[in-house]
C-alpha cells in the first residue's frame, strides 16, 4: 500500500506540480467582473420578466396596480420609479439587475401642455427596442372619468403599431361612486347599477382597443375598505390569460404568500444552475489524491461562488467580504472538511469520499448563501439558524447524489 501511494502521488506531482496546483486552478475558476456581467446578462434573458406599460392619467390608479402586484408600500413605489425617457418613468422589481417585473409609467397624459403625438412616438420606440419576454399594456381609467379622448387616441395608435401586445383595460376607483348605503366593497364582481352603467360605457368607448376589461379598486389601509386590493384575483387572472405561460406563472408565484419568499424561490432556481457547476468542479478537484493540496483551491472556488451569488442578488462583494460570508454561514462544516481531507491518506477509497463531500458541501454552501442574500434582499437580518438548517438538508441530499454519481 505504501508503494502504491508513493507511485500515485508521484504521478500526480509530475502532471501537476504540488506548489503550482492551487495557483493554476485558481486562474481557471476565478470569476471576473466581465464574466459576472455575462452571466447576469444570460440570467436576465432566462428570467420570466414582464414589462407592464401603464397608460393613464395622473391619479388613475397606476401606482396602486404596482402596489397590488408587488405588495410594497406606497412610499417605496414612489421612490422606486426613476426617469426613463422624456415621457416615461420606470420601476424594476425587485432589483434593476434582475427584475421580475418592470413597470413603465407614462407621464403627461391629459396635460394640455404635453404633445400627445410625441408621447406616442416615444412609447412606440421604447416598445420596438424592448427585449422583455412578456409585455402587456394596461390602460387605467377612473370609473367616473369620461374625459378619455387622449387616452383612447394613445391606445388606438399603439394598437395599430403593436397589435401583438395584449392590452387590459383596468377601470379603477370604484368606491368613489358607491351608493351611500354601501360602506365597504361588495362581493366581487360588484353587481351595482352605479358601477355597471359607467363600466359598460367605458368598455364601449375603448371597444377594439383592449383584450380584457376588469374592475379593480386598490385602496390604502387608512381608507378603511376591505379587501385593500379589491379585484386583484380578477386582475391577475386577466394578466395570466394575456401573458406567456412563464411570465404568468412568475406573477402567480409572487402573489401566493409572502412576495419576498416567492422572489427568493425564483432567484434560487436561477442560482442553482451555477451552484451545480461549482459543485461539480469542487468534486472533481477534491478527487485529486493529494491531502490538503486542494483545500486552498476549493476555498477560493467557494469564495468565487458566493461572490457570484451575491451579485445575482444585487450584493457587490470583494473577495475578502465573500470569504467572511463563507466563514459566517459555514458553521461547523470547516472542521469536517479537514477531516475529509485526512481520509485521502487511504488510497483509492478516500478520494471518492472526499469528492462526494466537497461537491455536497459546495452545493450546501450555495444554498445557504441564497438564503442569506435572499434575506438581505427582503430587508431582513439573515437568520443563522435557518441558514444552518437549509445547509444541513441540502448537504444530505447532495451527498447522496454525488455518491451515486461516483459509484
């Protein structure tokens, strides 16, 4: 066994000189800013991103639609919109780097000082250049607003230019014309003459310019109406029918339960594509039968993984910061990893165990990092106990998978 061990280590040393192993492999697996930018671009193309173009007058309920779909506060919605072009503001949710929803809000409609033709031209240019996988026009009209000529003009021209883009007519602010005896939202859909009559009139006014019409009333908590997002289910059903399947499923996931949890799940699905690649590389490197030779390389590989995952979640990290996060979330795994390296002294059998362990640990570390960064994205303080639980479960599952692949 001693002679066999000497021959094996000598062969590996000749192929990959011991002192140069970490240095060479580090060069292979360092993640540069350019690589991260390319990866982010690839992820953006794969994410089920929807652009909702909101067209309506000021105070017609556009911002309330953003609140209904994202569940963020009115203040955050107001702060989130940024000037995009001369006549549009844009808000990417949950982040500019990897948005799941992009809201483009037209400004100036109904303002006599604004040139409607220039607004239409600008919107048309924006839609021609847009690369988002799903797009939908949302016309917002208050139920008691009958001065809709400008909005109808914009909708008509956009319909002619882009007949393939679905359009939803959202009639809002229903409570403003409730009869005096109605103090709260009635059962949905409302069967009230004061609502039905203007709703029918607006549908006739915009006939041929939309694919679906829906009644909604998204109020603030202090307004006293319940539910706050009255008609949200009907509105999301309309979106689901008009959008491609991937985009409609993403919106449904956002609305089922706590949005930040669903966002975390969507991001993690993307992150796992890269975690799996890092795990395979880690398992391959750990199979090298040189005790402790691969530990510096594996550590650098795992730091690169956390750096990349951080950027996916909108967190820009230096290598030292990423290393600190690895140390913080890894817990007791480090001591175990040293023990696994010692197993390599057993010829043949030890490297297989080390490889499956390294792959599983790298996978678990990636899953833990996703929880960590997901908490930060949601404005929460990361929970070490929860991260450890996720890592333990992920480690067990991944280890079995790597063992089967190596057997």
